[in-house]
C-alpha cells in the first residue's frame, strides 16, 4: 500500500487558513490536518475549550444521507440505537455494527425529516462506511448518498460557544437542546444546519456550510472575531483528542474497532435490543448471557509517566502477568493528571484497584478510577 505524501493528502476547504496561521500539519486518515497552532499550542487550546471557546475544522468527517419511503427501516436495520424515537430536528449517538456485534464505525444520526436521515461518520472510514451502508440498505426503498465532500464542518466548542455563535446567527440556538439541531443563517449564509453537538465534552455547536474555500474561510475568520472577547482559539486535532479522552468519548481504532464489541466498549446504553432486529443484535444478545472477556476502564497514573496507546497492562501479582492494553493515554491539561483508557479482564476492573503499565521497559503503577474523568457542570437548555 502506498503511503500518502503531503502532495497526495486530502485537504479541507480551510487548508490555506491553517497554513497561513502556521499550524503544524499531520496526516490524519489520509487528510492533511492541523494538530496544533503555534500561537497557543495544545495545552492552551485545550483549556480555551474547557473555560471559554475554541473552533475546530472537522470537515474531514464523512456524511451519509439516507432518504426515501423506507429510510427509517433502513437506518433501524444498520444501526444499533432506536432511530424511531428521534423527532425531526433531533440527533443521537449510535453505531454501525458487523454481525459479530463489533464496530463498522460509530456515528451521529440526525433526523432531517420523517424519511430523511443524515449520518455523520469518521474521517478514516469514510469510503468503507459508505460502501457498507449502501450495500446493507439496498433491500429498502431508499437512497444512500455520500455527501462527505458537500460540507465544510466547523465545531464551535466550550462554555462560551453559545455567546460566540449568537453573534453570527439570528437562529434561536439558545433554546436548542443538546443533540438537537436547526436550520438558520450563519453570517450571510441561509439554511445552514446548526447542531448542538460535539466531541469535546463541552457545550457547543457544529455547523455545516458550503465547501467553497472563500465562503469557508470567511466564516472561520468571522467566528474568530466573534469569539475574541471570550478568548477564542483555533484548535487542532491534538486538543480534540485530549478533550475527548478527558470526557471518555470513544475513538475508532482505539476504544472501538472491528474486533471490539458494544458490550466490551461499555456502550450498550446506546444499543436498543428492544427495538427489534438489526445487524449485530444476535451476537450482542448472546454475549450478554455468556459474558465478556475484557472491559474498558479508566486509569490514573500513580507513578510518573504517561500510558500511551498500545502500552501493555500487567497485574500487580508476583508474576506480573500481562492482562491488557492501553487504548488511549495522555496528560490531561484541565485535570493536570496523566490518564488513560485500557482494556482489562472484568476480574481486574474494580475501581480503586492498582495495575502496572509498561513504559519504556519499566513498570509504572496506575489506579482504576471512575469515568468519565471529566464531566462538564450540568446546565439546562
């Protein structure tokens, strides 16, 4: 397989803006994306979202529209949550599953109309996801369309996200509940999808605008100007990752994958077995009765060192047996701790238990702690 070069990596409509701002760019799922900006850096970007507001270019994410007379039946068949419970203008977290109950991908499903749904998917699995969806809804009277290149998607996240957005839209976003969306103006653009969603653990919005570079850039700069009073910062993938880790939000290829089941990932609260048959349901029902071999736990380091992705986890017995693996780990800028997520056997998953992480050939102690590591203060919308 050929490795993408800088010249062959995909670029979002905001690529020139990121380069102009001096962002450090990295290959992420075949996309040339900003990981951090030199004006602030990952730590300050992370803290801006926790205490003020930050904006992210997330245009690399994919979008699949399923519409037609049997669109609801199709979405019910391919996803694990119960889309029939969605009102028009509401979204929910869900997943596409293989028959084994493992993950094709996790998705956010938006109900645009009675027979019209928009699925937002991950960047690195865009083509795979679309082909999988297309092949598995073909028996239904509906159409699956890949709209991934038809949007620039910008995330505005943080406790001052509403204040920032209110300066560039007249839409009634203040009364919009979490995981609901509306259509309204953004700056001079009309009929823009504005969703109160995000991947940071904070309040915020995601807007879907024209992929035209001039339009995308104009909105980006206008957002930065609108949020200046609130300390707004442009944020890269580095802060997006540490923010979602503090909030224990799964990342495909880490906490979820084609070899990890819904029950193992601890996401069964989004899996509605009572809705009827769907792909993966039988395997999940079987595993509920037979049990799981490993489960996801949160770790806080006791000894110095960061438990990085892929590091081995050992028990604390005299033989120090290898029992698991770290899926994500980092310094948590807001919590000021080294944290991680790891898969371990249920027998070693009790909160308060100590485990060892192998870091550069040395054992470092960690403690299992409750998750999410961070939860934003409750607020009523």
